[in-house]
């Protein structure tokens, strides 16, 4: 249902009805078929990193560029002066589609917590599944809490590993290695790094293999889906449990 709603809003917003109305069924149904087919085509492509255990990430902008290009071949037109060339337009459509599919919001008080940690002289990074526009979404979510002009105010730019940039998604070892490596090069020992996530088996459990400490963020039952048995497994059990991000200050003593 979320996919249907997101596709319907995307089609309406970018005026694609006429180009797809020639096909039988509702426009969103035809678009969904094309969307899934484009994803399958991307998944068949080799991963440039070729790391053992890596799983390919799909670039949503590439998917929408393919779909829009097919529409253009069928006489679909858009305002290039306003939306930009195909790549720029595809990224805007991808952003809008994902925003409707899954909204992005920052946890209460997170900006204050991140500022206090940065103010304490500690480095903060991101290792996450995301798209080319995910950092822009994150910044916008932060700005709804407090004035933030750039992510660099809260996040160390050298310690950011986004799946779409590396073409691999969690639990790919290459993604975690790319995020931790810059910190280690700066003399930060793995055991002094605290990695936080609401995912356990395909995230925290993999991250701890790099020697870092882990914390499970159990804010609610929607985001945090964890099997009780996994919490008892010594190979997967996180070092700490958080129910509020403000608890990080106590752990880090800042």
C-alpha cells in the first residue's frame, strides 16, 4: 500500500499520467511493473568492490532515470529549465518518491546530543544504507529541530559511508570497513568506537566483527525489530541498550 501511494503521488506531482495512460490498468500499476523490472536489471550488474559477502545497493536515481528516459521516448516532456537535465530530474523524482514511501524524522533532542558530543572533542560518523539525497534529508530533519547550516557541524565528513556511494548495502563488510577505516587511520582504536543502530543481526552484529563496541537503539517497536534469542547470543548481543539517544552522553561521559 505504501508503494502504491508513493507511486501515485509521484506520478501526479510530476505529471506523468498522460504518458502512461495508453497502457491497460492504473498508471501506478504499470509504473510498478517498470520499477521492479529496472531494479532486477540493476541487481544483475557486478559490484565494483567485489568484497566477499558484499550485497549490491540499488541507486534510486539510476532507476528513475531509466523510467523517465522510457517515458521521454514515448513523448513525455517536462520543464528542463525548472527540473534540470535527466540526471538532476531523476534525483528529484527519487527524493520525492522515497519521501512519500518512508518519511524521515530526527529523534527528539538528537541535535543537542550531537552538538555536545562534537563539543567534547569526539568524532561522529555515519555508516548507513542510503541514497544520493539521504544526507540532504538528514540535514533537513535536523533543521526542523534547530538551526543547522551544514552536516559538518555535527558529523565528521571523513567518516561517512553511504551505501549508494559504495554500491553495497548492509550487511556488506566493505560498507563497514569504509566507515571505520578513516577513524582508525587517525589513531582511533576500534574498541574505543561506539556504533549505534536499531538493527541487530544484519548491522550491529556485523559491525562488532571489526572490534568496535555496539549499542542497540530501541526507541520503538516499529524501527527496532529484534529477536529475543539474538539478544542472548554472545556473538550478536550489543554492549549497551539505548531507549533515548540522550543516554549516549552518559556512556561517553560528555
